[in-house]
C-alpha cells in the first residue's frame, strides 16, 4: 500500500485530537506514579492513548482519552482526589478531598467561593491501551473505553445512575479485586448569554430532582433512549415530578448513566425554574398546576420550600434557537404512544396527530444513531489511513452482529446500508494503488487478486481457498443491483467469499475509468473516498428501526467526549470542554522540580 503520512491527509476528515501525531502534553503539578504506569503497562508520555495492532503486526496510536488543553496542544491535566477526606500521595503530598478539583472548576467557570458547581465526568479504562480491533470489539473500546458518565456537584459529591453507584463519591481508584484505577475526565458546560452560576444552579436542581429514585435498566447496553426531542423530554420531567407510574415501572423508560445525564442537560438548558417559564411551556393552567406540584415535590425531597432565592431565570436554549411554545409543547402520554407507533410503523408522513420538533432541535446535543456508534469506532480504531481499507471494510462488516442484535434488524438490512461504504473504501484503494500494478483487466490484475485474498482472509476465509473462490464468483451474472446480489447470495451462503467479492463490486464496475485516470496520490484518493461516503453514511443514520424492542437512538457514555473531541456536534449555543483528568491520590505524585 502507498505511504500515507498524516501530513498529506485532508484535515477536514481527520480528527485533530484522535489522530494528532505530535507528542502529548501533560501540564500541571501532578503526574502518574511509575508504579501505576507499570500496572497499566503504558509509558508516561503515552497515557491516554491506545496502540492498535494491525493484521501485519504494524501499529498505530490514537489519542482516544485525551483532549485539547488551554495551550491548544493535545494531552491531559491530572488532579488527585481522596474520597475519604485527606490522603497522602506516594511522594508525601497531602490531598485534601476534592479541594484541588473545586478550585480549578471555580477558576475555569469564574465562580465565587459559594457559587454552585456542576460538571459532567466520564470514566475510562486506561488498561485497555493495546490490542487488535477484533480484541477491542469485545471490550468497552466499542465505546472508546468510556463506560460511565456522571455529574459532579462539588465538595466531592457525585451523581450517577444507578443512584448509589460509586456511593456518590469519585471512586476513581483501584478497588478490591481490581488493580486498575478508573480515572474520570471532567467537563464543564456553558450556554451563550447565561451566567454560569445560574446555569449551574439550574442543572444541579434538575439533576437532584431526576436522580432521586432514578430507575436504571438491567440490560443497560441494550436499553431504549426515548428522550430524543424536547417535547418528550418535557413530558418525562413533568411526569417524573408527578410520579407517573409508567416512568417507574416500564423499563423502556429507565435511564442508564449517560441517558440520565443527557435528560438532565436537556431540561437544565431549557427549563428555567420559575412560574412564568412553566406557564410558557405547559400553558397557563397546566403550567400553574405543574409549578405547584413541583414546589411540593421539592419540599418532599429537600425538606425546604422552593423559595424565590432558589428559582432560576434565563433565556433557555429552545428560545435562543427560535422555537415557539407551540412547537415544544410537551407530549401527553397518549399523544406520545400514538406518535411512537406511527414512527415505528414508518407512516409519520401521513400521521395526523401531534408531532415533536426534529431530533436534537433545542437540545444541547442530539441522540446518536447506531450508524454514529459504528462510525466512531471504525474511524478511531480501524480507519482507512492507519489501518488500511481491508481492516476498515472488515470492521464495518464485523460489527453487523452487535448492531443487528441491538436494533433488532436482519443482517441483510445492515449490509445493504454498509456495503456501499465498504465498496467506496475498496474503490479508493484501487485508485491509489491498482494503476501501479500491471493488468489489462481486473481479472488479470495482481492487485485485484491480492485485495480479494486479503479481504477474504480478514473476514475469516482460508487464504489457500481465495483464488478458487474468486474464480467462481467472477462468473456471477453481471447487471444485477446490489440488493438483488445480496438477496441471491444470501439464499446460498453469505460467507467471507461473497462479502469480499461484493465489496469489490465498484472496483470491477469502474475498472476502466480507474486505470485511465492513473494512480492517485493518497491524499486525493482518501479525500474522494470520505466525500463519497457522506451520503451513504446519512442513509445509514436514517435507517428506521421498526421493532419496538429495537434501539435506534442512543446516548452513549462517551457522548461528552465525542462532542469535546469534535467527533459529534452539539448546539452552537452550547460549549463543552474537558479541563482535567481526575485520578486517585495513590496513583499521583507531584512533578519533580
């Protein structure tokens, strides 16, 4: 394969953090101890990165747990905490609980000594720092090694789903039976035109309301996420406060860690807690009734009246985006059930009932689709540049089983959406490499035969059988559509030979044009590939899940990190940034002078 130095790759398609090739920066007064680094089996200057081992044993590295620092460089800033009061670092430095963290948060958010603190935190696994894509696909690396998202309220107190997870403290250190720590990256959120102290107070209030008695699904990795729009989010909040039975009994409404915090931000950014705002959203009469119910509920939970000094007032995100009260009207449960049935049935176009605003409108960030999760994993750990087109294609195909199980869709439906992306990858590979290899037609091309053999083997075929398999498949009837070929092949055997052969379909179709154009430089071929798959990727995102038990919308634990690193977008009025990595004091020491 032609050389692919990062310097020639178009930056619009390469993540500036994940794929940063420069040295990582670790500013600050603290660093990880040698003993902790030895347990994690990683060098000091590589912490927060992951080494991926390709099939040919070559390697590349991604900065999957790192973030942009205030200096503009990529790296991590470490701060120690102790959940039990004071703790002594291995070098003798005394850590006073979470004082250092609180001081940094107050500085970063320009808060006074008594102002409320609110931040999101996402926990990652530093021990998952080297392996193959196949190995990572069976671990938390499918979510970038990030397996929990919670909130921090200051003074060492955390908020999580389940409610008592981590005992409402950090729990970032090693525990019984586990030598590894569980560091947390700490992120701050802001909203244009809203004082940070006001936003923090509102987010704290909403988090405490929704966290009291939060219902956590047993199978959280295959759990529904329903609060994908502002109308449903407002319905959820009202019905939670009014203690509607379905939210506490119907498991499809239960919220796992990141889903819970996503709902908190949905409401926290959109509902100022004052009577006028409640009336504006729920209407004069219902808004007044709900406000009175909320005040009673607040008294029951906190033991104090919801006095004017506790209320909040600001211009909410939905209003900043130009939405109207009529558009964001909260669902009633019967309205939601009717709309959801029409959505699952694929008949929303003719549905006469009330419809919510589009997914993500008015929200800090929109729900992720299954295609987003696949794309993030592939582009991080098996991308075209570093892993190559064979690993890229094999990984896209290899994720079919977990996605189909999650979405409750047949494998053919997944492949119908994924195959065009795989075909574009192999076509791009051909434009970069095939013209340099002699061959008057693809059947005579050593490149074509080698690429089929490599992909066939990557998908589980025996290399010795590749030539015979290709000879049979190249005799298949031409002129059929992709869907017809998939169906015809599925009637026999959707094995590695068929998958590899279909992935090369665009190469065969466009062979003459590819050869006539001559060998493309790597950057041009890659740029054309990424541009070509954008439409196909959007089609995959729009894939409709019809099974009521299938999952189409997600709020995954790494969602905050994806936003911060630019892998996923948030509302333009919202800012999210990571400011530090929190670790247990026993794994920390001061940086030598």
